């Protein structure tokens, strides 16, 4: 079944799912929801020790590689090695924000605090920036203008795809401006606060997206994270001004953060087929609009379970460390003609080829 349905079929599909006349699990897998539940029911309990060890090790390796980058010879083979390790390890640490977005705020509190202190604040990506990720999974909003993580790339000029990579070097300067300049201005100019929080406080790919804001007062954790990022920017600025931090280190930080966002751009572009037309789709079409990269190399550029992105949209609350096991069980249980086989990509190159081929279908 293709996700690129015409409007009438798409509407009928969504209505059928809403009325319960079609089992969306059966529609995308070829097995019903009860069979799926029996396959994976024992995999939902998160193992916090895995989260802690994985995150802390990733952050430690990433920051150590960054510290070892040779300031005087960044283009040497050793410099290239440390750079790649820093980018991939820190990207793995950063992407734990995706796991946190799927956890209730009253759970994983210590881990959430540690993530913000060791990763969210230093890289200026506080966890509240990703709070509205749930809109990317909700059936009513997935693929619609209310989903800031979706653009119909095959239907758009190729420049939109290029732009996602091209802005990577601009991310760190933009984040510094966001917290060093706009944060104090929001305290001085109340009317600016809603504008900044709505348009410059989300991790999205749709530049037209406007974040829905909670009713006043703002959540305390938003304020704390906001102030922590501002204080960090001030501390780094003072360190540069007083000569405690070499300017070359700032340049290296820019290169590393640019690399992190370039890898994330690649993962984002291949996570979905993006075949929707910004009108709502049924749940099974959401799953079939996504890709899995079960090969071992996917761990590097789609870490923390995100190489199983179709499975993640099928089972969004499953902890990342259980997805590989769930994938093996599901693939062994579904029939040979299951539409879900169309979500499986053999490699990074096959995923790129599939994206190019899909683009050719749209004039």
C-alpha cells in the first residue's frame, strides 16, 4: 500500500481507522494488533542503567575527542579522527532528547536533569525545545502544518533539501544569539517573549511552524533551562574576553556542532518518505511513510534506536534499547506480502536512492 494516496482514498482510510472498521496494524503489517502485542509486550520496560551508561559514555567520549582536537593542526589525520569521533559521539548523546520527549515529565527526572546539564545547556539545545515532538506522532497532526518535523520534500524544489544541510554552519551562531541576546530581551520586553518562544524555541524543519504555547505562567523548567543557557553563553563569552578560552576552541566548537546538525539533517531526510501532501493520513500510512535501516552501520548516523524509525512510529513508547529485538520479532512474524517490507532499507545508499526515485514520481 502506498502512502501517496489521493485525497478521497486518504480521507476514507482515516475515517475507517477512526471508526474502528480497519485495524491499522493489520493494514501496515499484515498481522493484527493482538498478534503484535503478544510479540512485543515484554519489551516496554525501560532499563535505566542502559540509558545512563550509554549517555554518559557517549558524552564522555565526545567531549574527550573534542578536547583532543589539535588546535594547531586541525586538518591532520589525527585531527580528522578526533573530529569524526566528537561529532558522532556527541550526536549520540544529543539524540537522547528524542527518548526524553517520549517519557512523562514525572519519570526519568534525574536522567533528564543530567542530560540538560551535560548536553542540553552546553550545546544550547535545552530539552524543552523538543517537548512538542508528540505532534509528530499524533494521528491528527502527523504530516500536517501542525507537525513542524514534516515537509513534503519529494513535492518541493530540491533547494529545500539542500537548505537543510546548508544551514548547519549557522546553527551555533543562531543559538548563541537566541540565548545571549534574546533571552534577556524577553525579560525586558514582555511582548517579545511569545514571539521568541513560538518561532525560535523548537527543533523543527518547517520554518513556518509556530509552536503552541502553554497558558501562563511558563513552566518553571522552561525558565530554568532558558537561564542556564544564558549563563553558559555569558561564561563562555567572559572566558573568551579574558583569554581563558582560545578563539580556536570556539571555531572547533562551531565545526563540531555543524557536523552534528549535518548528520542530523541526513538522518531526518531519510527517516521518512515524506510522501504526504500536508493533509492528515491514517496511522498505518504514517508507519508506511517511515523507513527502517536495520543494518549495523545505521547505528552511527541514526543512533539511539532511530535507525528503526518505521518501527518507532508503530511502537512510539518502546524504549530504544528494545527496538532491535522488536524488529527481529516483527520481521519474522509478518507475511511475505506485508506492506511493511517497503519500509526496510538495506543501507544508507539504498535509502538515498529510494528518496531520489520517489522524487521522480512528483512533477
